[in-house]
C-alpha cells in the first residue's frame, strides 16, 4: 500500500514539473511573439515614412479645401487660445500623410494669396490703429485660423471683422499658424517641407503677390472710411 502511494506521489511530482516547464516555454514563446509584432509595427511605420515622405516627388497639390477647413474648425472647438490651437493643429496634421501635410501648407499659401488685397489691408490698418504695417501676412494667418466663414465673409466685406475683434484697437496676428504644416512634416519625417514643394508649378506664393493698387491713403482718412465705414467709425481716431 505504501509502495502504491509512493508511485502515485512520484507520478504527480513529475506531472507538476513537466507542466511548469511547458508553461515557461509557452510564456517565452508569447514574449518573443509580442516582441516580434512590436518590431514589425515599428518597421512598417518607418517604411511608411520612408515611402511617403522621402521618396515622393515635390508636389504642388493642395489639401482638399473641405478637409482643410474641417481641421481648422475642430481646432477652434477644442482650444481657446493661439498657443493651444497651434499645438492642436500640429498634432492633428501629424495624423495625415506627409504629402497631405505639405498640402495643408500649400492650401494656407493659396488662402494667403487670395486675401492679399487693398481692402483687407485697409481693414487691418484700421483695427490695429496703424500698428500692423509690417504684419499683414500674420494678420491674414490669424483670419484664416478663425475658420471658413470668418475668412470668406471678411473677403467679401472687410467690415465683417467687427464681429471678430474686440472693442479697442489691437494688432491681430498669428505667425505660428503659417508654420504648423512645416512643423508637423518635420516631426514625422525629420525632413524639411520646403524640399518637397514644387514651386515650378505652385505659383500662389508671396513671391508672386500682385502689386496692389491702393484705393486708400492714411493721409486721407476719408478714403479709408470709404473702404471700411463700420470699422473706421469704431476704431479710427479723428
């Protein structure tokens, strides 16, 4: 009887040892498998960046305008100041392909080009009380950052700005907005966006801005009032 129990105990001990060894082997196999999967994901990500950013030709293709404005609108909903909006936009753009990041930058350049007008410059001068002579580009960046409706309604009638600005003269600019596409591209690819822009076929840049025929003159305030009567009445000192 004792012998029988001895054999049974020995058999149970062997079974336990074998089970423990099998568990260790399976666990090791699982760890190796997980490591392999992680390595594969990293490799795919690197490959994607290489293919999308390093090897695609210089482009003049702008990001779809609807997608562009959707990104801007989301940033307005999720943030309450320029610093946070700039960070949010950069983070959102990093989710796009590198080519689309450049497309965002090109779309911004096109909107800046289209808003390079005498009337809008007059409006900017009035709301800043003359303090933004050198900041017209950054003012237009600010205007674009306010969203599609603000941008197009202001282009149609610069007096629309009265709905977007405070009650006292102030310089409205957003220099960092212009760089969000470039910064996202640099963060993802470690490359400079400028090298991937086809300037031969993309002409709506600051180098090609038209020579403006100004229909207003700071020395003749009545000419400014004619362009932006509402803004002039609210902000210009007489």
